[in-house]
């Protein structure tokens, strides 16, 4: 259970770092295709990198025992376990509700598609309707509003915009981002990440329309004319449903310098810090009767374990609820009681019942 919680925490940190780099250095730049792949890469990295574990070696001169924690190990462990169980239960219940909502959205979209007839143009399926008072695309289907689109030129510009969404498969990014939001529902960055991907899709579609030779002034006017349109589905891309004013500002902006893309290399030291922060120590016990200069070179044997008077190789598999007491013997006391084999220390465990 601890591993699941730790994985979720590390995944959230990786995702937040990727979003931070995008928000600070890339959000206001005009290389939208690069931003698209960067945001997607950030999602995949936040899923894969937490699976990597690193460790570092810690040398100790002699075994260190904490009497209070050893003598009563069950109480603390049970408290932590109970807390983690509650946290994970809440996490999975909320995540499951988001999954249900996502599946219902897919079902609703499928029902909507089945209710309309589409004509196929350049691998895009297009239908004309006045049902939604807005134009939008979902997967490879385009719904063009017949009432609000106005002139033939406006209708053509809106169609080219929605075709850009479909041809560039923006819907695929949206599914990935939606699933990440479900997985990281507790992390506000996951919600902002989805919004960033959706907004970048609009920039990409706008850029495609303008690069096709369409008049920029007319296109910007069309966008303003339809600025009150609302998004139909969480899974859809609506023509003017995402901050049209910022899109107009971005259209007027000069092309950004390519050197600004190098800001992504800042992720390397940030990721390294996370790996270091979560690295696990690997302890190596050294002889306690050598000088400090020799300590790093000479290793010692581990203490022996005695369970109800019987020597054991380990006590890791013992049920803590069955332990009555634990006593630690070191030095001369251990040798006097257990002989020469006790010179590296003895951990004597008494169980409530015999083995």
C-alpha cells in the first residue's frame, strides 16, 4: 500500500514539473506542435519514471537499535496501515466515479453520432445541424451549426478549423489527458494540464487555417462572432469555446525563437532531485573495533536472531501480534550469554507461544 501511495505522489510531482516548465517557458510561444508533443511526453514520463527506484549506500559502524520501536512494533505499523487503507479507499472510490463519468461521456457521444447522417470529406465525417447552437468536432466527426455560422465564408473557415482538429487527431490527446486527470484527480495540476492541451489544440487549428492562406482579419472576426458558443462535451473541440481572446492575441504574435525550446532541459536536474529525494538507503554494517579510516573497508557479520531460544536466520516473517518481547544483547553481555557467536550482537525474541 505504501508503494501505491508513493507512486501516486511521485507521478504527481513529475506531472507538476512538466506543467511548470510549460507554463513558465512555453505557454506564450508560437511553436504549438512542439508544445503538443512536450505536453504528451510529460504525461508518459509521469507514468513511467515513478516506476524507477534508486538507492544509495550508508555505512554504519555497529547495529543501531531503537528499543521503544522494537519492543512494540505492532502498534505503530497498524496505525500507519489503517491510515493508508483509508486514503487509498477514498482515492479509488473517487477515481471510480470519474471513470464512470468518462464512460458515460463516451456513450453519450456514440448516441449523438448514431442520430445523425454524415458525409465523408478528406477522412472527416461532417453533418449540419441546428441542435447545439455551436460547431464542434468529436473524434473524427464534425458538427456544423447551420444557424450561427452565418455567411458561406464563415462556415468554410469554421469547417477548416474543425477539420484541422480531426486530421491532426487532437481527440487522441484529449483521451490521454482525460485518463491522466482521472488517475491524478487529487492533483490540481492534472486539471490544468488538460486545459493546457485543449488550448494548445485550438492554437494548432487556428494556425492551420491561417497557413492555408485564409484572411487573418476575417478569421479573427469570425472567432469573435462566435465567442459565446459553449462546449458540448468534455471530449469535444468547440470552435470558439476556449478563450477566443487569447487565441486572437496568439495569432497576431510573431514566431517565437527556436532557442526557447531548450528550456525543456531544465527538467533533467528537476527530475534528478526527485529521484534523489525518494532514493532508498542501503545499509552496510561495519566492524566497531577498527579505526575510522579502516571502517569503510571492513564489513561485519549481522547479529544473530534467537526466537524462543532457537537460532533463526531472520525474524522478518514473524507475526508482530505473536511477539511478547524483544531483547537486544551486545558486547560482553552477548558473548557471556550466547558464546562467541554472539560477539556481533544478539536479538532475542520471545513469542507468546512456542514454535
